[in-house]
């Protein structure tokens, strides 16, 4: 009995000591709390429904149709599918990795074409070009190029996305002195609503080239594309800290021809290379000012590359967004992106510092990137050289939370517009029609061309239903 009692008291004492240590050590407590609450209990989308990365758009569809991997078979079956859609009055939407957040890959009660099986990759080293199927993900492309000493010219900062999706939203990334991805496109093949396949480039079918890039799948199905590639360079990681008011000045001075990739990170604390650990540091921010401070201090000391001083271009590009993604069933991560002229960055940040604290939103991250003027696409966001502010929020999967985010988004969009800027279109459809048209003054022309090339309205999605089907 005495031995059992001593063991019991020893166990209780050890538990109390451990608890006190956790409480006393704020970083340890925050990481433990993030780990214990990171439940990974998401429920799969049920058959007959499709959702996207927002996990707020679960919608019933008539069919999900996976494209055959063989090009000849895929083209034959796609023509038949388009004919069936016209005959049966069914809408078609096009999906890849489904990382958009506003129903851009979903046509309610329609047919969703799953492009992921269509992913052949062919490098032409002599021409420094890559011919790739629209369903290929960058996570498949980057290793393929890495083994041949090449790298992607322009892509997002993560590798989860498909090529077709990236072209359809005209993405951009950390690459400096570069426009959006359209600038790296040599040509692509597009299957139109009538089943005809055309090659689009700057010299052939030029209007469709400008419409389908950044066209959100409304002008046809991008089958494959030829993209420029670059050398896989070796970079030395460097960090510089400064007040946000000096960002534009420092960026212009520091980001010269010797810099291949660059971004800025804003401190989001009010008033102030281990993947698992990196995830817990990131998730510890949710609902916690102390967690945000922990993440900021860790990043200041270690940077994006951790303890590695030298990294290759492909190392930086070949990371999935899933490293940080919300995995709990009752919450979701939501992206925003705002573009402002470089000279008006601080003006926008002053407005944002007033707007964000006045709304019930949980801001986890703000990254600043450079985007050069886009001279290729019609529905362009980069009508001049800009800074892009990528903002990540965490929110409950509730209608009330989404409505609160809608009100907040409206205020942020107005702030960007007042600074001569714009907002990015692949995210939640919270912008009003008036805000959309103000940000994209050529949208009327864009949707008129959509009706010209697709008079039967075969290609549809929720983005078109809100802003184009007026």
C-alpha cells in the first residue's frame, strides 16, 4: 500500500511539473495546444457532390467525368461529351486540383470534367520549353524538370495546383520582375464548345489566347500547353527587416538582376525545416495573438528556408500548401489577394490596419509579391506593375462566419479600389457586381466574347453565374 501511494504521488507530481512547465513555457504550450487541436477530422465530399478548397461550396452535380489519359481517346470522348451536353442542356465546368474557392470549377447539376488524369510531360531541352497536359500538377512537373537541371519559369509558391487551373486563373508567384504566368506560355491547345480544337498563341487565334488565359474555364477546355522553362539556379537566402513604409524603397534597391525570387512578409501581431513543427507553429496562430507572435519571431530568426543558407529554385517551388492547410472539419482557411500600385502600398496598408481589427476575422498571414504588367490577357488584374498582398484567414464553416467575411471583404475591396488597385478573382465570390466591374472594366467585353464563342452556354460555373449571367 505504501509503495502504491508513493507511486501515485510521484505520478501526480510528475504530471503537475509537466503541466507547470507547459504553462510556463509559452511557445511549448502554444505548440502543444495547436497539435492537440489539429484533429484532421475532415469528412470527404459525398458522391454526387463537388466542393473546392474553401470547403464552403458543396454542390450537387449530375456527373464527374474523368478525362482519359490518352490524348486521342480523350479528344474523341470530349467531343461526344460536349455534344451530349448541348443536346441535354447540361452545363460543363472544368476542374483540376480544385484550389479555387468560389465555385469556379462547379456547374450546379452539370458535368464536371476532371482533368487530372491528362498529365503527359515532355521537355524540349534545346528550345527550353515544356509541353504538358493540363491535368499535370506542379508537384509532378518540378521533380521532372529538376532531374534535367531546369525549373518552372512562373508558378505559384506551392506545387499542389494543376497547369490548367494555373493558366485559367493566370497565377503569379515569387518570381521577380515577371508578369503573371501567361507571359511564360508559348501556346496551348483549346477544345471549344463545338468540339473543334485550335492552337492559341500570340500569332495564332490571338483573341482566344487572351481570353482563355485568366478565363476561368469559360471559353473551352485547355488540353495542353507549351511553357517556357528556365535553369534551376542555386540561391543564397537572405532576410532584411524594415518598417512597411520602407518596403517599396528597399524592394527597388535590393531586388536587382542578381535576385531570382523574393517576397515580403508582414507582421500581423497587433502592436508588434521540420515540416511537422512548421505546421504547428503556423496553426498555433488561430485565435491567438501569442501564437501569431510565436510564428513571427520564428520566421524572423529562421526565415522560410529554416537553417538552410543555400537552396535551389526547385526546392523553393516544390512544397505543397497542405503543409499548413486547415484539416479540422469545423473550420477552413480562406485566401484573399489584393493588388495595389507599388507607390500606394503603404496607403493601402494604413486602410487595412483600420479595417482588419474592426471585423471578426482571424488573419494568419500576409505575403507581398511583385507582379509586372500583364500584356497578354483581357481580364487582367495586372494592368500595371503592382505589389500583390496575399492574405490568409481562418474561419468557422458557418453561414454567419461567411457572412461576416463577406462584409469584411467588401471593405477591403473598396480600400484596394480607392488606392487604384484590384482584387483577385479565384476566391470567394463576395465582391458585389459593381465592385467586380469597377475592378475589371473590360469584364463587359469579356463576357460578350464568352457568349460569342459559346452561344449555347455550355461552359458555366458559379463565377459566371454571379458576374457574367446578367
